[in-house]
C-alpha cells in the first residue's frame, strides 16, 4: 500500500508557515491546518533556507 501525497499550493504553505511563526506553536498550527507536524517543520526549514 503506497503513501498518498497531497500537493499544497505555495500560497497555502506560506500562510501556514507564517501562522506557525506568529503563534510560535508548530504542533497546534499543523493540527489546525490538517497537516503532519513534520511536514510543517520541513516547510519552515525550506522557508529559512530560501531567506539565506
């Protein structure tokens, strides 16, 4: 049985990352947006890497 991947728009990713930075709570933000916490942590890392 394979893994199902959801594809989220760049705008959705940016909105969720921004929300997590504002609230300071990755877990709650991930739960609110129905994504896995590890996915949000990866998006945050990608965001930081692009800023560098």
